[in-house]
């Protein structure tokens, strides 16, 4: 592997969890709220992956924030998942995949994946407690990686991946489930839903505003 070129200083990547209006447990761990700088996420690839993952976390929180506590547990039928169940599955996956990421298989022997699809939560606060725990475990692990780790081999269910491949696999998996959360949130919110992207019929107006700004 060729020597890593020194990059010019970059502005810190700020991670701010969205403010959410819901009861908080007294002993609940705080949401991810930290500043990640170029110095501790040295690879351009890792910075890019970090920003993409932050965007999906934020998108999920903005969607869930529009859903009443009752509707977080709504299921279309017995074979479908509620938002709560999807969050629980994301948490189970994140804790398993990102614990001892470089040294153990991503599918831990102590993980019980089937129970991730059984709801045992009753409140929004309980749900966000595990949501924050999963994302924090992942972000903390990525922070510890460097350029030399990117071509190392890690295993997921016995299948070899480079670190880059493993991270890409997780980004695809998480984006898939965040999309499900957004879809369900929009469906149960009905007319109260506020678009998270460009509202229907507003594309021209949106583009005009963007193109009126200087390129950056």
C-alpha cells in the first residue's frame, strides 16, 4: 500500500442529534453529540462513510419524530414490522457488527437475531435508548479506524470482507431499514406528515433556490 499523502486541513464534521420532543429516562445515556475532526478520522473514505451514516441517522430521527408514541408500535399485519421492531433490529445488528470489529466475526455467538423481531418496548424513551446505543457503538468504532485498517480482512458469518467492504455492507443495510422507517412514518402520519426531502410539486421552486446560490 502506497504511503498516505498528507491532506490539507479540513473543517470538523459536526454531529448533532436532532432535538426530540419525548419523555427521557432519568438514567438514559445521552444521544450521540460530538465533533469529529480530520485528525481523528484520517481517511477520506472514513470521513465520507461517517457523513453518510450521520445523514441516515438524522433522517430516521426526523421521521420517527413525526410519529406518535402509539404508532411507533403499529404493524400492518403479523408478518410486517413496526418502527419499534426495525429500531430494535438495527440496534441488535449494530451491537453485534461493531463490537470488537477488527478481531471477531460480526455475527456474535451471543446475538439472538430472532428476538430482535419481537417487540418488548412500551415507550418512545425505551426505544431511543437502544437507538442511541447502537449508533454510538458504530461511530465510536469507526473513529478508532485508520488508513492502515481499510484493507484488513474482517468476517461476517464466516465471509471475508475488507474493512471497506464491511462498512459499505452496513451502510447499505442501514439505509434499507431507514427507508422502511420513513415509509411507515409517512403512512401512519397521513395528512400530518411533513416532507423530509422535496415536497411534491415543489421541485422547480426548490431547484431555483439552490441554483441561485454560489457553487460550493
